């Protein structure tokens, strides 16, 4: 007699998996994406009170995530009172009566220390009132376009920082596909974007002009101002326009330096740097000459950081209020505002000038 062949048992995939989703391109932590998709399923009536959720092992297998990540997503919702758990049986929907939450598509060009300040302020201001899908496109226009075109359209708001290394001339056409009553442009305005939308931004040309004007007394002991502006950069050209305008107005010699490594440091010159790496190279070159910073050579750096208060007895900075930018964007969402707000730009004088 032949022995019966044992066939593998094929487990039926729980229906809820059709409604749970993890986007591996997203910068939002996977545990939070999992939690957000569960909340969405509850809000849409797919999950109801007392419904049992897939096990941690099932989640781990289905989404190819660690058990710790799956468990962290569940524990996050348990902490907020959405889920409950029974030892040995798993997690279930404890509270299906959810207030309608904001769902935000947040798109940053990169995550620098300054962008993190914006992000943290934005998140803190919204608190538990919003679920956020966070993406970073690394100044790549094609990725920016792909992320916007592939979003599912079920967001209450779209918050976008538009900076590109190249391309982007027609970025307004992409942005114009979004509903304007849900749009908040952050950090930079875009010509050609139509409709009644919100914006919280830097006025790059005016900001550098007014900051340098505030430093007139200190700048008067120098004869030449140079700005380190790489040819391949995402920084807006309006910065250069404001720089030219100031130097011409106050009769300074001026120059745009594309590569600081090839620059010869001379007495009587002031350098304005935008990139942190360029600041390190600039300081190294100045120290190698034996010239005295703040007397023979001046240094002005974009964007305030704690270290700039200490380096060379203090680096003079010009910087926008990134904390306010994040808070104001959140405020616009909560108040359904469509105003355009230019964020203040500050000069902080220190011994480097």
C-alpha cells in the first residue's frame, strides 16, 4: 500500500492585508505606516470594534519586516487606545470611534539638520491630530514627479518643499495637478502655480540683501565680498540676485566662487558660504594662511547651528527661522488658511566678521 502524500497546508491570507500597506520608498518609519493604515481601515469601516488583527508573525512574513517593527506598530496603537490585546491571543480593535484625522503627504527635498528642525516643529504642532506620509526625493526632479503622480489622492493636505539640482523648469505643471485648497508650499514659492493655496517661504533675494545691509558697519572694513555658490546646487538663483544687488548698491567688489578648493584667500575679503562642507574647507584654508578671521578675512555662513557659536570664537550667520516655518505650516493646516507668509530672516553678528 502506498503511504498518502502529505501536502503543505496553504494558509488563507487574511482579508485585512488588502487594506494594509507599506511604502518602501517612504521616509515614514514602517511601524508608523502600519499603524496609519490600520487607522485608515478603521475609519473606512473595513475594521470594526473587536475585530482581531493578524498576528505579529503574519505581519512580519507578509510585509518582510522584523517582528519588532510589526509589534511596535501594534503597541503604538495600543498606547493611543485604538487597539487592545489579550495575552496568547493577540491584538484586536478596541476603539473604532475615531475622530476624523488629517492625513498629510509631506515631501522634502532632503533631510538636513535644518530640515529636521522644520520637520520636528511641524510634527510637534500637529501632535496626534494627523497621520503623515513622509517622503524625501533628494533634490531629484524625476523622483519628485514620480512620488506626486503615484500618490493615491486620499490626503487632506500636501506639504511640499520644491528644490532641485537640475530640471524642474516645469515643476509648476506637476504641482498644479494637486488640489489647491489642500496645498502648502514650504520654503520656496513657485512661479506658475495657480489657484488659492497656502505658502510659508523664504524670500531669498530680499533676505540676503537685507541681512548684508544690517552688517554694513562690519563689512565696511573689507574691499571685496565673495559668495561660495557651487555650479551644481539646489540653492535658488535669487540668492545671487540679492547678493549682486547689495554689492552694486554699496560699491563693493564682488565675485561668485564656484569651487572653494581652488580659491586663494586674500586679506580684505569676506566669504559667504551656503554649504557646510564648503565652510570646513574655507576655514582650513584661512588657518593655513595665518590671516586673522574677523580682522583680515571675514566669514558669513548660511543657516544657524550650535557649533557656529563656538567655531573661531563665533561664526557670523544669516538664517531663516526654521522652527517658525514648521509651526506656521502646521497652523495653516489647522486653520484652513491659504495665506502666503514670508518667514523672518536673521543676521547674527559674531567675531568672524
